């Protein structure tokens, strides 16, 4: 449930998309999932909440003081309008927080993840729908983050980063198992793509070191 601004990453937009219909002929689905609904909505409530509440408390106290000292009664109507517009604009963080809470159910409904033998497909959106494709050859890291709230709800956020874009699979159930499977799928498919079986030698001599995994050989190839 950490902060993540998806505006930092370019996505392909589509309306009313069923991502399973976008699969190529012969493309196999290896895993599919959605965020845990309770964790996802709770995450939208908690995200920005401290900032929004402090912002609202500060502006509310200021407005309360102005009403208490009857400032509005002494000002021309045009200045009152200016002050009202100022606070409406100044409270934008609060409006964003409320908007995230109100639309959390729709966001969850439109969020779906597919892992195939070709790519990872991420579907998100509120009114419109964004479909992002992450191809295995471009993926560099897959990391898991489990916060305090995540641990209580038994979910986790899987961060996938690549050369050109990045995505987060939010609030995934059985996060350790899914992350391990995803890492294995990516490693296996990237290996097959970059080093096909036909090109693999029967014997791989490695990098010429004497290290074989035993603790006694850990420093066997160091310089004397």
C-alpha cells in the first residue's frame, strides 16, 4: 500500500477492455488475479489520509477563526468570493483523497492482472481503462513489499520494473508464493528467449572459478 503515482508511467488506453480477449493466438495464461478487495479499498482510504487530515484541520481552523471574528461580515462580496475560491483550490489534496475513496470500488473492479507465457498484462482505470503490457525481455526486477497493514490482511504489493515502464500488482493474496512463481516464470522465459535450448552446451564451465557453493570454497578464487 505504498505511494505510487501511475502518471509517471506511460500506458496504452482502451475502453471497455477484456484483457483475455487481447491474448494472441496460442498465448497461455499462467496466472491471473485481482487485488484483495478489502485491502485495496483500505489502502485507498489510508493513502494520503494523514496529509489530507492535517490540511483539512489547518484550513478548517483558519476558516473557523475568520467566522468567529466575523471577518466575512466586514468584507465586500467580491472578496468573500475570492476567499471561498482560494480555499476550494487550497483543499485540492483533500478532494483528491475523497475522490480516491469514492472511486475505490470502481478502481478495484477495473483492476486485473494476467501473467502469460509472452508478457504481463495490467488492467487499471476508473472511467477509461488502461492496459499495460510488460514483456519479459524488458523486465529487470521483481520485488515484494509487505507493510504492517498488508501483513495483517495477508497481502503484499509486487513491484515490477523494466527498461521502459514499471507497474505494481497491488494487494496480492499469498504474496510470497505469487512473487516466487512470477520470478521463476520471468527467469525461465527470459532464459529461453535469450539462450534457446538448441544453443546450450551439454557442459557449461562457467566463469573459470573454483567456487562450487561450499563455504570452504567461498574465497578460493581470490587473489593471493
